[in-house]
C-alpha cells in the first residue's frame, strides 16, 4: 500500500507491503506531532502498490477504484486512520455487490 499522511499540508509517504513496517511508520509520524489541536489538519490518502504475481502479471494490494481512493480523508488520530481504512473496505464491498 502507498500511504500518504498530510500533516498541516506537509506530506509524509510510505510504500510497503509489510503491515508491521506500516504500523511502525504510522506510529512514528503521529509521534512527531507535538500537539493536536482543532487547527491541526491531518489527512490521508491510501493507494495500491503494484506487485507482480508468479506469471509476472501486475496485481494490487489495496483498493484500486478511484471512486474510493481519490478521496482525501481528514483524521485526528491513528484510531481514526484505521476507522477510515475500514470504511474504504466497506465502500469497496458495497460497490462490488451493486
């Protein structure tokens, strides 16, 4: 997954398929914020990483539907981040099922 966190307009980005590394990165980036106030703007964008299967065909590791991933979501905490990722999965499931 390629994840971008925007904190007061400053982008921080990672592209990894390792969930443990992603979790450590998120913890580190949120740890850099000295204080979250109502004026603090934290947004994220999640996009797929493109991997290759055994037949060298590209595969994605996250939702690739632009109706979902083109949205930039405002969050206030790591918990909000996880909630919004879950919402993206719910939206993808709803779209897939009509």
